């Protein structure tokens, strides 16, 4: 089977590479010639564990190709996946211009039956817009060519995307015809050898499933952050609360960790888009509005803690703050909507000097904010002469630091833990004042 994947960003590159690993002949398409040239030279534009090895392997095998021309491969493939970006507009809605441009290109060049699959996270109703654009272009050409549209939302966790794709807990496909269903079932058959986790639905339901899933996970995070803030006021320990409620099988243990807010490319964007979709239909998503409000507030909770410690915002002027972690989560260099960016803005505005370290996101940070902060060679360099240490991303290498060395390097022994990964007793023994979330 031959397929094309349009868009070589996070979703597109993982999708194309993993399909090629299963024996599918894949052409990844992107209008960015520089990105295509880099990929053809073996340069991977994103950090994702295991991805680079698979790209090199499947390029060498001849199953994975990169080009900037969908037109040249369109009529050689059975399926086209659209995995282009859907950035949020100012009103929170998903911008579909790239998705619809792919549809136009298909309509202008299609000569045989294919299935056009939306892989990007898009609002309910997008597949019908894609179908209408393709049909419009075919009519303009005066041709009648059969095609199908489908929705196949991705459920990839950054930092674990390759494993998620190769061993999915479910694959959701929305289709309108039996012909499309059979073709998609054939494509995904190699992933279902051990267990059939392929779920076929109507297209609107498939589009809604993605938004509903991410919104539910975001809701759990904001709920626990709200509970954590209340725990601090009443003298409870949110970690004990988490264990207690997580033991209830109706609730479960996942996504109950309090912290300094969620970020990334999915949760913030998808929550906003679902709120906007509902608002356009005259229905207020009151729970999700609260989820977003809590998360926005949680991203400044560490700033409030450092202000409270020093007494005022004015007292922060001239202070040096060490920051561990820039990416929105471990095992990625993605800083979209990261708490680190919010904290950097607040601390710089207060007149602080900031020393940062992240295992993989330093270049991405420099691309975003330049030399506004000092980039350090390691976690210990980041705390040199610091008046406070802030932990924002729970990378594994941060979990068991040498506190004795850090105590000697810092000017003031203040540690503010935004992910609750450190041991209170150990920090007390080493002479630190320790603050975390929900205790």
C-alpha cells in the first residue's frame, strides 16, 4: 500500500515514519523546502525519543520519502493524510486554512479514487468542509471522480509518540462508506495483530472524540490544581488526597498530579477550540471555561510563591533565579504554552536575572526569546549564586540532585518545586526552605 502524509510536523512525521515501519510505502509532503531538504539529509526537525532512528532506517529501506509536491505523488497513493497545522485564531477557534489548502490541491489534481483522511485535530464539521472544497475543485475542472473523506484523530503523547503509534490503546476512524472503512482497516491491520483496538464511527463523532479526550484530561489536571490550592489553605497534603481518590476505580490514578499548569500543542488549543465551537452554537462550555481559567492562574502560582517569600515584587529586583526545565513536559523540546515562558516574562518584568537549564529545549528557548536569559551548561551551573531555584519540568535527571553541592552554590537556600518531585525531609536536612504545590 502507498500513502501520502501532508505536513512533516510532530503528527505528520511520526505518522508517516511509523506507517513505513510497518511496511507501508510513505511519502511525506511539506511546502517548506528547507524542512524537506533537511529531512532528506537525515536532519530531524523535532525531538522525540526513537523517531530519528526509525526515520533513518525507513529512508534507507526505500519505504519513506520526502517531497514538497503533493501533486507529483497524489495519483500514485491510496490514502492521503492531512496532518498540517491548525493554529488557534485570536478568538480561540482552529484556523483551517492549511487543511483546506490541502483539499484544494487534491481537488485540482485528483485523477483516481483515494481516501482523504484528516489527521490534524480539527473542529466537528471539518471533514464536510474538506469534502466540499475537493468537490468544488473537481466541478471546476468538469470531472467526476469518486473519493472519500475520513477522520482519524491522533492520540500521541509527546515524549512517547512512537510507542503510542506503534502500540495504540485505540485507533478511531470516522468514515462515510464501506469502501473507505475497508481501506482504513487494511492500513491499520498490522497494528491490530495482538488486539483489535480499531474503532469505526461516523465522522462527526471521530472529530469530537479527540477534543473530548483532551478536554477531559485537561479537566482532571485543573481539578487537581484547584484541590491543591485549597489543600494549602486548609493544611492538607494533595499527594495524600491524590492517592486516596485515585484508589477509587471509578476515578483511577492517571492525570491527578498537581503542578504549575499544563501546556503543549494540544490541551490549551483544544480546550479553546471546543469552547469556541460550542459558543458558535449558542452553548456555553462552563466546565471547560473554568478549566482554562484555573490553568492560566496556575501558571503564575510559582511566581506568587517567590513574591510571598521575598515580601513584594519590588524585592525581586536584582535577584538571580535558577530555573530547571523549559519544555512543557519531559522528553520533548516543545515549549508551546509552557509555564516556563510565563514565568520568564514575570521574573524579567520584576527585574530578575534568570539562569536556565533544560536537557533538550535550550535551542528552542533561544529561538523564542533570544538571550533574555542565561543558558547554562548543566543543572548545577543554573543555580550558581541563585536566590531561588524553580523546578518547572520533571525531567528524570532532576529527581535526585546533589543537594549539598546546590546548597553551597546558591546565595539563598530557597527551592520552589512546581511538579512535587522532591523530598521535603531531604531538603530540610540540607538546610533549604522548600515550597511545592498543595502542601
